[in-house]
C-alpha cells in the first residue's frame, strides 16, 4: 500500500468514493505533482478516474501531474483511466502535453481518443502530430493572443481580459487579416499606452520568430539568447502558434538527457522503470562496441608483451597513462558538445576551438607528465622511466584534446548528434594511443631502462 509523507491514502480513497468534492480537492492540494502521479499509479481504475476528473478543473496541476508520470509507466495509467477520461484530460492540457500523451498510446488508441476529444481539439492535435517530433511545430501552442494592426489599445486590452485560461499571455501579436505576423508588443507596454492609440503605433515590427519546421534546439537557442518568454512559430510569415518558456525548458531537459545518454552509449528509451528486456536491447549494442574497442586496446598491449616481460614495472603505470588521457578527452568532449548545443561553436569556427583545446591539453600534459615522471623516478629510482612516462602522457593528452574536439564537430557536420557515442570513441582513442605511445617509447629506450 502506498503512503506519502503528506496524505493518508486510504482516507483519500474513502473520500473519492463517498466524500464531498471539496474534501477530495483539499486532500489533493496537499500532494505535489510527483506524489499525485504515484497515487494514480497505485489506485484502482474507478478511483484514479475520479481523481483525474477533479484535476481536470485544475489545469496546471493536471499538466504537472501527467508530466511527472514516467513515459514507460504511462501505458498502465492510460489503461486505468480509459479512453473517455483521457480524451477529457487532453482538453485540459497544453497542446504539446496533449501530443505527448497521444504519442504514448498505440495508433488505434490515438485515433479513438482523438475522436472522443471532439472535432475542434481532434483536428488541432492531428495538425500538430504531422510535424516532426523535434520541430517547433510539434512543441507550439496553437492558441495565442493576436489583434489587427488597426485595433486600438483599448480593444487589445479587452481581448486580453477575454482570453481563455489556455491562452499564454506573454506577448500580444499583431497579425493581418490573412494571418501574416507584422508586429509584437509586450503587455506592459500595452497597458501603459492610451486606449485610443492604435496597436500599430506601439508594436515592434521586427519580430523574432522561428519556422514551424525549425529544430527544437534552434528554438531553445533563440529563446535563451534573446531572453524571451515565448517565441512565435510561423509558416511563410503566417502565425501558427507560440512556443513558451516552459516548453523550452522541457526541450532543454530532453536535449540534456539525450546528450548525457549518447555520451554514455545509452538510448533515451532506457529509463529507471523500463522493462529489463528493453534495457538489455538498448544497452547491448553499445557494450558490444565498447568490447570491440577494449579488445583493440588489448591487441596493442599484446604487441609489446616482450617489452613488458623485460620490464614488468611498465604494467604499473599503464593505467595511469590511459586514465589521464581518457579523463582529459572527456573533459574536452563535454566542453565542445556544450558549445555546439548552445550555438557557441559551429564547424566553421572549429579550427580555433581545436587549437585552443590542443594548447590546453599539451599544457596539462606537461604539468601532469612532469608530476608522474617525478613520482616514477622517486618510487622506482629510474630517471629514464620517468621521462618515458612524462612524454607518453604529453602525447596522449595531445591526442585526447584532438579527438575530444574533432569527434563531436565531425558528427555535427555529418548531421548526427555530436554526443553520439563520444565518450566510448574518445576513450578508445586515448587507451589505444596511450598504450602505444608509452610502450612504444619504452621499447625504443629499453636499453636505458634496464
């Protein structure tokens, strides 16, 4: 039986079955979105449906609650609620959240829920579903506040007051009769103007907008760089909807998760509550790749078995050379991926970034190589061993900076995610070259090491 820190769940169940609606709403008010999501997962279908019915009257809480339900568990919640309740919930959600809910259902369920949602809402959501998953059109809210350029400030203020709760009130957009976006003004500027003033006199004609098929990363970048609360989405100049700041935050969270997963060789479909067989299928290919790269490093070490047999102490320092290289390479990789994601770095400026990272890598290599070389000299009493280790670390950190910069830039140039398997590839390069440089130098100067 589920118990939360702020509510007696059995009492809530009794209230849902027999208590007045005010008591149920008061009890639900004590729960946060995540706790509400857990309650929905645990309650029997009739009681879960009743709670969603209450939440439909509280749009923000319903939205936050549905967002808190993990995607892999949503199918279970949908089965509990039933298609009719889901259709009602769609009408209380923002359009992009409604689309997310629909995409978690199979195609037949989608169509039945859309039919139950009504003609207007169903048509609106079907239009959004036609856009690519990571496009501005998929994330936009088709409801917005707009007036004609010939409208007065007084008329515009009345339109603001009459706007429904589902209309985001960040900016007032100015559109022609054919839907062409010609201007925008803030609500603050609007209320300060005289009622008789034409909106066209106070609007900003140079509107920052994004195309409906623009990538969600571009939308997030525009909102972030311009400090906007919402950005209009247009198609050949016609205003289709707006992407608001909360949607952008969601995009950034998903992009950050995607990059983090890609760097670790994971798929976004692999989550905490994913079925074991799904996690296995998602992780196995990347682990196979990691195995192949590890075998490649082992082959390099195998080429120098005779050298290691002559001077066993080399095996002691091999992990040091490879480990420092891998860490430095992943630091560089993280910085470069962040720069690409935020629009700070393009392929055209990649050479400048590459030179900077190589300089940093060599500098770090000289410092750490000197430290490790001195440790080897003091510990083993062999100055040449210290010199070989120091040089190998400098060379490996040069390679780490090189591949840590080049791999994400190349992937981006090829139209792929710059974080795709980056960590595995960088580690492979630093392991292979680290062992090759260290054992190769040791072989070359073996006469002085013995």
